[in-house]
C-alpha cells in the first residue's frame, strides 16, 4: 500500500506501508535496532493494534536524529505509534514492493482491516506477496511445483507469479564468481607490479650500500647474516605498506556504509590475510635482492665503493 507520512519532521513524503505477520523477522532474517524496539506480537495482530515499525533508512529520512520510538505517524488518515526500527544487514528487497530498510510495517490484521478486505467470516483476504519457507533446501523445487499446482487449481485467471529464489541464488552465485575472478586478477596484477617495485627498490638500495655490505663482511658477517638483513628490510617495508592499506580499507568501508547506504563488512580474518599476503610478497620479491647482497665478497664490495 502507498501512503503519506505527515509528522512534525517529515511532511508529505511518499512511503510504503506493508502488513506483515509476526514471523516476518524470522522469514527475512531482519533485525531490530535499539534496545527499545520490539516487533509485532500475537496480541497486536489479534487486536488489530494501531502500531507500526519503520525501516532503518526510512527512520533516518523521516525523523532525522530524533528517536522514532513512541512517535506517531499518519497513514491514510489513521495514526500509528512507532514501536520499533527494522534493519536488514544485507539491504534485502521485498520482491517488487521495496527495500526492507525503506518500508513501514503494520500488523497483518491491521493492514487488512484498514486497507484491504475487513477480516470476517466468509470474506476473502487479498495478498500482494507471500513468502514460503522450507525446512530442507533440497525440497525448494518440489515445494515450488506443489504451490504452483495449488494456485493453478484455485485461480481461474493466471494472476499470480511464483518466483523461485533457488534460480536467483544460482544466478547470483555465478555473478559473484565472475566478480571474484575479476577482483582476484586485479589484485594479482597489483601484487605483481608492487612486488617488482619492491625488488627494484631493494636492488638500488644494495648498490648504494656496497661499502656497508663490504665492511660487515670484512668484520665477520656471514652470507646468511646479510641475507637475513635485507630480507627483514624487505618484509618490514611490505608489512608496513599492508598495515597502511588495511587502515585505509577499513576507513573507506566505514565511509561507504555511512554515506553511500551500502552495507559493508570488514572482518579480522580479512585484515590478517592482507597482512600475511604483504609479508609473503616481501619475502618473494625481496629474496633475489637479498641473495645478490649476500653473494658479494668483501673485496668486491669495497672495490666497487
């Protein structure tokens, strides 16, 4: 249903109100925001209570920085009290109705009594959207066929559509695989270019420090000592770069979530992996310069200087 919210902070803004059952959060995997939020109870549904919940993004748009819990909003001339804020971490959509974080939710019976056919014996309730949840994912296709068979036997006209999320999931997985391959290719090329840059820097560093290498070797430093020294320098350089990159990445993810309304997730695992890859890159591309430095004899190094 389309409605208009009229309140002290948001005037004449278009909104979508949806009548939902008490199982809505379990079906959609959405969450409540704030300790004061509550969802629709069985009593609210039984009594057709004039309460509502509002999506997290809609709450920011309509109430700005004010606390929405306890406020009243006007939908089609009827005032509803806000009792909670709903948020879906993946920004999921409710089919063609809209995004979960942008909608307003009222008890199922309330919506039917106010905007649909009043609920009473002998009356048929009209539904715009119905979710069917299966306990076993392997039965999705079988359940879909049974639902479609039932609808075809009860509907004279083909005024319904059965959308099987399994096919959408497979399509999404294929798209995700392509995206992963592309991102992995870009990351590999970036690592290769960065590694070559590290190698060149370390080689130039060796030629500039010939006297230091020759002096250390003349004073008793072994080839292993020189090798370890330059390897440590290479790893330190790449690890420091990886740390800066991780900090910048976390900051950018936070900015995207805050200002672009796109959910992002940064885990400790991904940060650790990035640091490990940085260290491995330092070892891989710093080994050749370190070996070159360790291979120099003291006399050769001092003669070049």
